[in-house]
C-alpha cells in the first residue's frame, strides 16, 4: 500500500467522495418524480392503450366479424361470434364481441390484422378496477370506448377513396363506388 | 403538601416535558429522514398528506395504531410482548441524564431544581452505557421469541454487533473522561465552555489554543460505533432487508412495530445528544460567552445555549441520514473485523496517548 493510499484510507477519502455526491444531489435538487395522479406524463404518439371498436361516421359498426383479430391475438383475449346481417346474406357482422382485458398485453396485433380498421388503440390506461370481471368487456363497452376516444369517424368504405377494398359490387341498390 | 410529593410532582412535570420533546423529535425524524433521503436520491419523499407531506408522521401513527396486532403461532407470547416495550423504554430513559441547557438552578415552590437536566447524577455517562446495553436485550428477545428464522438470525447478529461496538463506544469516551475528570455529563459539558477550541474534539487546555488533548480519533471511533450500535446503515445487519426481510422485527406489526421503529430513532437521538455533549461542547456556543450575554440579556442566555445544543444534535441526526443515503451495507465479517481490528486498537491507542498528554500537560 502506497503512502497516498494509506492517507486515503485513514481519512475515509472514498466515503467522503460518496457523501459529496449525495449532498450535491440534495443541494441541486431536481426530482425526477412525477406526482402521478396530479400530473401525468405526455404520452408518445404511437401509445398503445385500451382497445376499442370503431364505427363509421353514419354510426354503423366497422367490424365485419371476420375473426382475424381473434386469430392474430397471442393471448386469446378476443372472442368473436360472427353472424350474417339479417336480410343481407353476403354481409356479416360481429353478433357478439368480447375482450378479456385481464390477459391483453397491448401488442396491437389485432389492430394490424383487421382488414377494415375496425379496431383502434386509444390513449386510455387508467383501467384499474376492484373486480377483475369488470375487465371482460363486451361489444357495447368496446364501442363506447371507441366513441369517446375517436370522435372523428371515417366515412363508409365505399364513400372513401376509389381504390380501397369494396365488396358489394353485385348489389346495385347499395351506394356505388364514386366516380 | 410534603416536600417529597412536591419534588415528585416537579420531577414528573420535567419528565413529561422532556418526553414530549423527545417524542416530537422522533416524529420529526421519521418525516425528516424520508424527506432528506428522497432529496438525496432525486425523489420527492412523502407529498400527499398535508402540504409537502408534513402530516405524514401523524398519518403513520394513526395507521400503525389501528393495525391488527399479530402474534405469530408458536411465539413466546410474554417475551414477544416484552421485547418492544423493553427496547422503547430503555432508549427513552437514557435522556434523563442529558443536559439540554446550561447548568443553572432555579427555585420552584421552595425546592431547588435544574431545569435543563432531569437527573444530574454523577455517573451519567456510565448510566447511558448501561442502559444502551440493556437495549440489546430487547432486540435479542424480539428476535428469539418470534419463532421465525429471520428474526432469530437478526437477533443473533444484533447481539454480536452490539457487544462488539459497545466496547469501542466505552473505550472512545475514556479519553474524554480523563480530560473532564468526571462521569457526569453536566460537568463534562461545563468543562468545555469558552469557545470551540475548548471542545474535546479540538482539546486545547483551558488557558491555550493548541489542540494538545485532541479527541478527534475518539470522536470518529465514537460516531462509527454509535452508527453500528443503533443498527443504522451501513451497519444495519440485524434488520438487513435484502437478507432477513426485516431482521429482528420481521414478525411484529401494528403498535409493537412502531415501538421498535421509534426506539431506533430515539436511540439515534440519544447517541447524537451524547456525542454533542462529550465532543462538541454540548450546549456551549463555539465562541466564548453568549451573544445574549454581550448585549445585556444574560437571563435569556439559556435560549442560545439550547439552540446550540439542538443544532449540534440535529447535525448528527442529519449525518446519520446522510451516511444512510451514501453507503451500502457491510458484510458480516467486514463488520466484525472493522470493529475488533481497526476501531478497538485506535480507541486503545487514543486512551494511552491521552493519558500521557494529560499526565505531562495537566489541565
């Protein structure tokens, strides 16, 4: 042990250096804490929060009951009961639609899988409840989440840009592809 | 009213006042420690109860008071109930001999009392050492009677640690006793009057300035051993969270848990008072006399004295928190080696050197 190290040992040099660090943090006090319920952090633009079912601007549901979201979901959150639209044998819709949000890991694969953009991820995250059965959401609840999170709705597919997918070519009484 | 009952009543009033101050200090310390620790770690600490969380000690007290009091199955019920009481009582009665203010006497209803020290006994420091040793029993009993392996390990560690470091505390203060020539804390403090160069940490003779009798090594040994004896980080092996859950009070809940925690803060405050009295001149100001005395308000000098004593005690309490925020926990063999192979020789050498200097340069 050199003389310098010996002096450092008997004067507790390393401990004093550490104490200087802590006291400098006390003097230059800049907490990184966010007082959560009172102030909330800014969410990133691509934040993946609570899932929601969406509607078109005329209030009809976007979902066509294709079950692709159910197939894409890695956690088996989604359960779709598909059915024909009464009186229109070629059109289908989700008669029942359940999401067990206790299992959801917010990966967003169902949103990517949806061919008609019927699913959306909102920026809601404060969904703590006392009873976990309240997190087994049905179609009405999911639509309500979509209604309050996405007030600006898309037009019906056939009224959008001419190149988007369009399935009802054989039915002349339905709105036609514009232009 | 007989003189005896009057004396009893006055003493009781004094004790109640002092206990109030000590318990208020404990409550303040629980808040202060969390705040300072948080600030040093770039956090905020308690912020919810009251402005800046100032009512957090009250909320904690109410919460702990109404918590369920659990006695574990297979615990020795009598010992389990006795341990927190023993620890709490022992850490509180040590304050009886601490002089909070100047050594003046006053007459109340015809009897003479010293208002700033409850019991001016002539073996004050010996009394504190004895009381601190009994405090170890509370910890060991609590650890043993809980019927839990973590508690038992914590209690065993506390026993070994307290015995090792109490020796160093006892040896570190011998130098001070040689200089003061008394075991009474009142007289030890009074011997350091007249400026900071007369404090025993500097150790000038009463007629000089040169630190011929300096007790700085004894002071360092005393502070380190005091941290170890109060089971504070970095010597908190008896309650090491990461190894032993909570050590000797793992199985305690509610008010009994609160007793153990309060006892820790009370013994922290006690060793701070002792360190201030022995080494930093207690209630003496770092300059000769008092400012109130110079401006002609001699009857208010006790305010200044008490302020100096409180500031020294709070400096030590802050130092405890500061060390806690800085250092990690020692390993058990490091703790023992440091106590026996480093602290003990320094304390012994300090006694010899102080004895030689006092012999050749008597005070």
